[in-house]
C-alpha cells in the first residue's frame, strides 16, 4: 500500500507562491511578455498574503508582499558608497569622441587595440544596489540589502524602502539564476532609475487636477519620487530601473569578477535585471558613431528620456590600466546629443548677481516646451553676447538647451510671423542689488560688483558653501538662505527648480528686505548666538523638526574636511581636484595661508595663475576674518597628512604597462603621497619609468634617453625609503 501523500507545509506553500509571483513579475516588468492577466496575478498575491498573515514568522524581506510596506520615513540616512560613483566626461561631436579614443589607445600598451560597448545614456537617477545573503533566505541565494542614491558620488542616501517598490528590481535571486549569471552571493549592481514618459504624463495630469504645478521633466520627477518619504506613493509612480554595471561588494576582491562589460550586461540580464536592449559592442569609433546616429533617431520613439550614448572600453583589464582622472574614468565617455531647440518670445531681461560679483543677464521667456522641459529662463551670458545677437525685448528667439541642461538664446528669429521687438536692452552700470558701480577688468567680458558686502554675493556664497559637492548641508537651499538674509522666501522660488545659469542665485530684480538678517557671513551659520532653534522657528514655514534637522546638518558639516572647506571658500581656479592636492600637501589651512606663491607652485598641478589667485584671496582682510571665525567656531581646517619621504621629493615618474599587484591609479597615489610627481610622457626631465608587462613605446623612449627603469618591487623599495636601485 502506497504511503499517503502529505499536504505541503505552510513554508512550502509560501515558497511555491513566491517563486510563481517572482516568475510572473519578471515576465511582466523585465521581459514585457506576461502570460497571465492582472486578475490571476492578484489572486496569487492574495493567497500569499493570507498565508503570511497566518504565519507571520515566515515573512521575509524579499517576499513579493514586501515591495510596499512600512510607515513613511522621517528622512533618509546618509551612507558612504563602496566605491565612488563618478560622473563621466562629455563629448559633443565626432572630433571630441575621436580625441578620447586616441587618448585610450595612447594609455594602452603599444599595438594594443580596444573594443567599445555602446549603451544609451538614460536621463534619470543613478542608484547602487547591494545584494547578499538574507537572514531568512534560502542558502546560496541573494536578496536586496540596500539601495543608495548617487548623492555627491562618495555619500548617498539609503532609499531601500522606496527601491523595494520598483518592480524591475529583483528582491530575491535564487541559486540557479546566480549560477547561470556567474555571480557570487554578495555583489553590487549600479544602474539608472527612470520615470517612463506615460507615467510622467499621468503624474502631471494628477498634479494639475490637484491644483499643483506640473513637474518640469521626467528626470527631476524620478529624482523627487525616489526621495519621497512614503513608499506607497513611490509604488504608484511606476519607476523603472535599468542595470548597467556589476562589481564586487568585497573591497579586497577587486572591482569586477567579469572580464568584459559586454559580459557583465549579459550576466545582469541572466540574473533577472532589466538591461536596456539598445546596446552593442564594436571595434572602431566609426562603428560607435553609427550607433550614436541610430540612437538619436530612436530618441523620439522610446518610452523614456535619453540624452546621449555612453561608450565604455569593453575589457575590464584595460579599464584598470587606463584608470581615472580626479572626477571621471578615462575608459568611458558620454556622447551628448545636440541641444534641442524651440522658438519663443523674450518678455524681459533680469540681471542676476553671483557669488563672485559677476552680473549675468537672464532672459525671461514666454514658457516653451523643449526636450521634455518647460523653459522660461535662458542665459544671455554677458553684454557682449547681447550685442552680438542684436536682441531686443519683444523679439522672438531660438532657444537651445545646451548639453540638454542650461537653456541659452542662439539667435533672433525674424519673419512674417515673428516681428522684431522694439525695446532695447540696457545693461546696468551699477549693481542691481547694492547699487555699487560695476567694474570690468581688462581682458574680461564680464561686469562685476566689487562690493564684498553685497547681499547678492553673500547669498551666492552661502548657496555654494552648502552645495552637495562642497559642505553638503541639506536644507540650506534658496528659500532658506533668502529668509536667513531677511528676504521673502517667495523671491527665489522653489528650492527644487533648476537654475538657468551657473551663477543665477538672486531674485528677479533687486531683493527686498523684510526683516533684519539673521546671519551676515558663512561663519555665522556655525554661531549659535546668531543662528539657533528659536530664530529658525520664527521664520516662515519652519517648524521645530525642520529647524533641528538643519542645525544638525550644519554641525555635521564642520567635519567635512579641509579640501571641502577650500572649495567652499570660492578661491578662483581652486576646484575639487586642486583643493584635494592642496589639502594633502599642506595639511592645514594655516600652512596654506602662510605659503608663498613659490611654495604653492611646488604642489603637483598648481601653476603660477592658481598660486597667484590663492595668495590674493588670503591677502583680503575679509577673507582672513572669515577663516579665523570658522576656526573659532569649530570648523575643521586640518587634514590628515602623511609625512612626505625625502627619497621621492622632487622626482618625476612615468607609469607604463601592467604592474603585478598595483593598479596605475594606486601607484600614482602612492608616489604623489611621498612627494613625487607623475607625468604622462617620458622626457629628459623624467627620473624614473615604472614599467610593467606590455610596457610599449614609453619603455623604448626611456631607454633611448637613459631614464632609469623600475619594476614594481623596485618602486615599492623606493617608496619604503630605500636607496634608488641602479638602472
């Protein structure tokens, strides 16, 4: 007699239902080929919900029922990325793209060629997903552990609760799928969150019906949605996630375990991720340009926004040898599509004053929809540009979104349906904010307000200081800054609006003071006698929770580091890379201030022009007082500094080939940390060539010039302070 068949346990029933639901979600949201209707899917989901409700101990975070759940969050925790999420350098035409390809070839071994992966540049929000073993998940499976926004590239926001609502993101990857994809149990996926065009249009219809202003474009709407504090709202928006990169979560195991980017895309697709179908691998830049042409023709037919094509060197080993600049990988570039244009009428010209005193004319336009964005402002750059265009108020003008970001007027349109305007544009002779006479230095095109106490300049300084890439003070946006300076928050509009120019920070016309300013300098942000909870609560639309959060953000920024403080001071020509080099070299703000121009030019990549700007900046009494106040109020102006070894001080190195253990970037960082300089070309001034496998032409030239050649062990010995080996 055959044994009676036992009914499946609740655990078995739950797992079977989860597998069915995951299968149907993948078919619907990733492959776009469902085999059951919504009614049948909902029936399966309701069965699972009922079983989990009866057995709450069996609920796991990766269950399909957990995509939308939990209470609205109070805010998002800031967390560091496992590796920086860098931006890409841009190319806008074939010549710039070919120049990049030439640099790639030059950075590889002699005679070595590269293949390129071409992918659509999706216009959305970058996201990093961490996967690993879950507490209640089956063995050898991977579950979603966290989702982190790009943030400033180093630190993002943990938006895991919202990421779980995106149906194209797998919450659970079983052992079979991991094995087929060649993925370990612990890994990280990076990609782009986009809001499909239909979902964007539906969202705007709902906003208008509710009496709200429509969102400007799908990119901003996607970014705003992923940071919404209520997961239920995020789920309703129907965001999509396209995966394009995979790397190890274990820092000691190297960045990638898949030898080619093209294979990584295939692995992601095999593991169940949505990977954009419009990607190809080619051997020549002519083939890349052909793909770009095809992509541009596709642009208007796709259900989501794209603004270009991303080109990556396919081989990961070549990517490692090419390395990175201060901000971007050398092995990848973004080809940006030509700007989209529209015709509209120039209604007025506003003159805005930035943190450097530069006065920028900004065109007030009849709103026009260009490339997914409603444009009502455009830059006119300067007085010379107004004269060149011959533009007048009332003219019809052609407007482009340069690089698909900053709108600009390119020409006046004059025909039977577009008559000319009659009102001449008069550039002011004095600052529109503080009435100080404007100055234009010889050789420059910009007029500037030179009043250090100009309210508009202070506004610009505060906004720049608080920016994400500088001191990263969340909550200190345009409206808040306006109120701190005694102006109406309505003068500056919504903090989420994009500025139309790089320095467009003032209100439309001269600001109106409504109350006594709370602060009068950057340092006042940190002075609790001037800026405190009570004074913040007294402002418009500021409650206790908002006040406490802002003060906490300001206090946290005290430890942002010397490099960010140097950036925030706004010294001409001192950007992120230069600030990092200066902080590393001098170790403290006091040491930097005491340095002569000659001392400054001894820093790698700091030339006479930059050195002169630094010396001039600290010679101004107001700037010296600002530094003293920041130090007194607890802002950290000291950097952790390595002692520079004398063996490498003043020596110039060139790196070539593949080293056994060190990447080119790691070798460069260690040389520079010990006082050496790294150059890209061999010359008579080169002290050492560090050569690995496939060294190529640089080794030949070094031999001809009699330059000493080191292998990796010899370089490590030199870094350790041992005597330079004989050539």
